[in-house]
């Protein structure tokens, strides 16, 4: 297929863009949001693939739409692009717009779907390629797959696995579309769930309300490259990047820090304790949480 315009912002899009080019599909240009316009990785990857980079201030602005229309695009592909497309933009490509969505559909529509799946304790991660319209991830599902989520997998390993799967799925979709035999799956609206985009404040730990598994899931869902789950020790913020479910059952007052036989810190949750294996205390270099203090 020729005449593909690829909207790209990160590794998901770059890996998938490279896969399309590797299969000989014609990518007219890669559209990059202004905030990523000088990203060296994007620039170098597109240069190596001989794909033009077009930096967009506002993809929904009519002047920008006119620029895209002049390229006579057949298909738009969205790969991690952070802007919602409005109807005039969606009407430009002949074959429509498809999105590489990091969630199982219709259960994980909306924002931060990979993070939410980890937080919710799913045993496997689902990803999808979906036809895009003015709704929120409610178009026909054109391709989908799942992969296992281990108890100690985190958002980094999940992103890495998803970025391995998306290129294959996208090539299959584009080539089926080219042959004229692409069949989509309509979504069941009765089981649809929408999730909001997460922000930093959503990472606050509630030691009194949540059990150890729920907190463990939160920690691994928003560790690097995200700001990390956090709580407070007095007036200082404690960021928790890694944690483990304790091998023994330790109970007590939620939020209490415990060291046992020189190992810790364990922190008591609503049901039992977890072990913090990587954390930082705001404005205190290499600080250790002392035995007996309370986190909130």
C-alpha cells in the first residue's frame, strides 16, 4: 500500500513504522507533535527509513489538514500520538484511520490502558488495532492479541512486549486491507469500560484502604519512565519504584515501617506487608526509612 501517513510519538509508532517500510509499504510522511519535533531518535529513524518528518502544532487546524490533503493519503495510522482527531481530519484519508491501542477492547477504552491493566491485576495484557472515528476507541477491532503478565512484570516490560507485537499486527492489517479481505470485529457496548488518562496525583498510595497486591500492582504499573507511586513520611514525599510481595505474612497498623532481622523496609498494607526494594525520599540523598515510622 502507498500513501500512508503515520502519526508517531514514541517507540510504539517508530517500531511499527519501520515494519511497514520493511515490507515495502509507502509511507508518505511521519507526523510528529511539536513537543517531540526535535527528538533525535524520531529524526534519525525517519531519516534511515527515507520518510519525511512533518512537525504539527495542531493536527486539527484546517491549514495543517490542507497540507495532508495535498499528499492524497490513503490511510492514517496513529502510533502513540497524543492528540484526539476531529471529524475534518478523520475524513481526509480514503481508507480511514486506524489506531494502535494498548488495551483489550471494549474493556479498556480511553487513557493509560497498559497501566490500568497492570493496576487491575489482569493475568494477561491485551492490545488492539482499532478503526478510529469520533468516539472513544469504539470502532471495529481490526486485530488484537494478548501476552502473559507475570507477577513481577512492570510497565517497562509490558511496553517492550507490546512494542514487539504491534508491528506484526499492523503489517497484517495493512496487507489485509490492501488485499480487500480485512474483517473487523464490532465491539460489545454492554461490556465497554472507559478509563481516564492517569496523572501524577493518581499515584498516591492508600496504605489503609488497599491490600499488598493492589499496592504492588500500582507500584509496578507506574514505575520508570513514569513518576512512580508515592506516599508521605512527615512532610516529605517518598517515591516507590520497586516492591515485592513479602514471603512471610507481616501484619499490623497500615503504613507502619518494619525492619526484621536487618531486612526491610516492609510496609504494612490493609491486609499484610510489602517489601520496598527501590525507593527515594524527597530531598534526602540515600535515605533509609527507619523502623517504626508511619507512612501516609
